[in-house]
């Protein structure tokens, strides 16, 4: 166990790995267990997590006593974690289980960004997340394979099992580095001390027990890959509209032609319905809630107006005009990330102006996620990176230890 006076960001590194792989019979050290290398997430600049015990706990009281006689957990404890990072070439998104849309260029997209979640793919729908903390006064990025092994007694790891993405957002603004923010919900948290490899899988089965599925090694963190840019710049971001004409249908409003956009954001909510069943310690299933409405919010300076009137929307004669919105990010002319929101409709437009200020308009568009192979509506994703290779190695090593799980702390 490491001895520190404080923990700062230079001591941290964040990893992800698939939830389950391989199998073995129990949690005792077994020669020949399957091992997988976790994938290091790059450019992470925020990380936080929370465990709400009181929300799942109920006091047991009876006549004759003022104070409770005990407590029981009646529902699953769902730790939450959130982190953010500067956008790159899409490597982080692919590691988290999002999928590349398939097609020729950015016009023949097939496959939603969240196809793995829509199909409840056992490999893509959830992840284990690991937060490494190294020795005080040391940069995590100075470690190599040799020092990861010799110095691991001074390292600690927090492992989060069965993590589902509950929200993904990408944000772009003039004068700021484009970034993404992730919110996830886990089923278990494990604190490993004095170790960075041979980590027993933190995920749980329906009975609330460890899934007995392999061990994880954390490779040395790195600050760059061959294709990963230092950061993307706001001047490399372009937003374009298709099939929108010169305005907003017959309702009227700003012309979409060459809007001087100041900021844009994409919000992909992936809320889940928790289904519980008698006889199961944990939720029987956590299924996506439909419909899934993806929103894109745009703030722009106002230039030209298109003709129209609100009365057409009120009478229904404006029909259901839709547009496809492409948000493309390049580095030195090379595509790094492209998002396409297809079948979007305008939900809201808000105009404002102050004394001696430019008039601005806030536009909110939304589209609903279709099926995993739907091509005419939803959110599509074209990264330059390739998906990480989570290679399983058989018989790599024995587990270093069996730490106490967060959900087991109340039973000790």
C-alpha cells in the first residue's frame, strides 16, 4: 500500500476493458487464468465518482424502540462515475463501446454510433473502468513495463464493474478545445492496493458475486499514439446543413446558409430501465429506455432571415421538414472526427440582443435513434482511429490478491 500526503492529477491514469472474458472456477489463485490488457484513455482531464449507500438502504424499526434495530439493502447500489477528455481521433469512443458508422464518406452512413448498446452486444454494451494512482511525486506517464512491475507496491487502483454509458456529450465552442464528457453507472467498485496487474474482474453476476472471469493488467500509460492529435482546435470544426433550403421550413427564422456559429454541442442520452426480479441480488436487466432523443444545440450570430410565419407551424401546414447536420473536425485538412445527425427537426429557436451587441440565436435540433442498421435518422459517427484490440492472453499470471469489493463492505 502506497503512503501519500495527497493525490493530484499527475498521479492518475484511466483505463477501460470489456466486462467479461474467459472463465475459471473460483477466485483462488489459479494457474492459467485468462488475462486481458486494459486500454488507456487519452487526454482525460476530469474524473469523479460517487457511491450512494443511503439510497439503497432501508431502516428496520419496530414498536417499543426509538432508534432503528438494523438496516438492510433492498435495492442495488449503483455507483456513478463521470469523466471528460479532449476530443481526438475517436479512439476513446471506440474503446468505450461506441461503434464506427459504415459507408462511403459521410453520406452513406449505416450503423448508429450506439449500435452496440441498441443490440445489447455483450462485448460492447458495458465496460470495466480502472483508475490507477501511482506514487506521490511521480508522473504516471513516466512508467514503462519494467517500472510498472517493480513499483506496483506503491500503486493503487479503483475498479468499476459493469459500467453502462448513461450519457455522452461532445462540446465545441469558439476559443475552447473541443471536448467530450461521459457519465456511467456501475454495479460494483473494488479498491485494489499495492497492485496494477493481476486484477480480478470487478464485474458481478445476478447473485451479486464476482463473475470469476479472468484478470486484468494495466499497461504503462502513454500520452500519444501515431494518429492521435495533441488536441483538436475550434477553428478546425465545421457545421453544415443538408436539405434545409435557405431557412427553417415555412415557420421562418435564421437562414442556415453560412451561419457564423459560436458554439455547438451534441447530447446522446442512454438512460436505462432497471428491471429487478425476486431471487436476484442485482438487477435482472438494465435495458435502454426508448425513444432516445439526440439533441444538437447551436448558438450563432444572426445574419439573414428566411421568410415564414409561426402560424404555419400552428396549423400544421409547415409539415415535418427535416435536415441532416454534419459536424466535421479536421487536423491539417485530414478528417479526425465526423458526427452526422440525420433526420433532425428544429425544436426551438431563441433570439436575443443587448445594447451594442450582435444579435444571437440559439437553435435546438433533435432526432430519434432508429434501429442499429437504420440509415435515415439517428446519430452516426466516423472516427479516424481504429478500435482497440483487447487481446486475451491465456495463462499469463496468477491474480495478485482478492480485494474487498465495495458491495461487500457492509457484510464484514
